[in-house]
C-alpha cells in the first residue's frame, strides 16, 4: 500500500497536467518556431504540470509498478481480484 502522501501528490500532478495541458501545448508550438517569449512563459509554468510526470498507479492500492492499463490496477491486485471472481470474464488458465 502506497503512502497517502504519494497518492495525494499523484492526484495533484494529474490535476495540474489537465489544467495547463492546452496552454503548454500552445506555448510549445510557438517555442518550436523560435518565439523567445513563449520559451520564457513555458519555463514559468509549474514543472509538475507536464503530462510526462504523471505516473500510472493502481487505483486501489497506489502501487506504482506492475500497472495494467486495461484494468487500471496493479498485477498483484488484479490477481487477487481475479481469483476471488471479482473481475468478470477473467478465469485462471490451465494447459
């Protein structure tokens, strides 16, 4: 289980990335064309507003590794839920 502070930090990054996403994209286009003012404005935005800083975490436990995008949970949580039958259509395979 991840610390609550890590989960809160992650939520904050997601919110900032959503808030500044469009503005950052526009400034990046202008900066790529050589607009110096756009480069300076881009540097003044919060660094946690970059979408690349958002890390996928398990929706239930907050675990940062072993994240399964299709389900939005970690592999450990996925296995527990699948064995309990809480995920529809998922069965343990045998061959």
